[in-house]
C-alpha cells in the first residue's frame, strides 16, 4: 500500500506515536509493508523536513513529493490512502481545519475514489463552533511564500545536516511581488472517509452523536 500524508502529525508534534503516523507505526510493528509519500507542505515544508525525518528514524519506506504532484500520483493509481492530522475538528459538523493544502488533497482523493482519513487526539475536537468558516485562519508573513529556508551543503552531497552548513533564506519569487500566505484550510465532512480517534473511527457527522464517548462530558466537568 502507498499512503500519502500532509504536514507533520507524528511524534514530533504529538509525542509517542503521533496521530496521522500512529496507524503507520502500528502497521510497521505488525510487519506490514507499505510506502509513504510525504507532500512537502510549502511554504514551511513540514512534510519534507519533519515528517520525512521522522519516518527515516523509524526506517519506514518513504519519499518526498511536491505538493502539486499528489493529483498526478492519484490519477496513475500510485496512492491508496490519505491520512492527515488536524489542528481543530468541529464536533458539531465534522469539519476539519488542518495545514494549508489539506482541503486540496481531500478534493483530489474524492475525485479518484481514494479513502481520506483524519487522525486526531480528543483534545483537538471543538464542541462549540457551529461552522468551519468561524475557525480563525492565520495569515502568515508573505516572506514564507516568497522564499525558502535551507541548509548550505556541497552540490555533490545528498546528505545535509546541521553540521554541513548554515541555515540560509533564499528568495525564490520575483522580488517586487507580494504574496498571500494562509496557514490552514478547512475540509468539509463529505470529503472525509473517517476520523480516527483513540476510542474508534467515526464518520465526521457522527462525532456529535458520540460526544459522550469522545469526551465532551469530561471536558465540561473540567470547566
């Protein structure tokens, strides 16, 4: 199986086994063979740096792809499943806010009949907001979209590390142009196959029905 993930929702972000990576680590522990495509997640490249590094430490087969390459691979049958994390999931509607580009991956997956899963900790569920458009979306500095950070290294070397050079910012866009740089987007529930939680997998619109099981009563008791 070939799995596509977006941004970083591994143990670097959530400790232990992460969220989106948790099913992968469970499969690895069971001896199952699979390959992971890490979309780069421009402009901050969390997929190319954090997720790829983490999978390398776990010795899981993986490759980094450009964000815009996902549709091409899906069209050619090279992706079997998508698993992403979530920064906020609305318990009333099943809408999911995650790193910018997640919505695009969900639309592509739907078009090609590929299962699209979101893995979350219970603390990510927002039981109050009633629609995804009410989720505040951070607009980050345009410099992130107009350039890129990287490490200096020898042109002949594929191996780059903090010891092989210094971290530098390089402008990659026209220097007189501006940029829009939203940090997140919202994926509607009809594009999501299932939401993976510590207490089971649910359809997005089933979250409210199972709110007691998913910790709403515990959350209210703490207030």
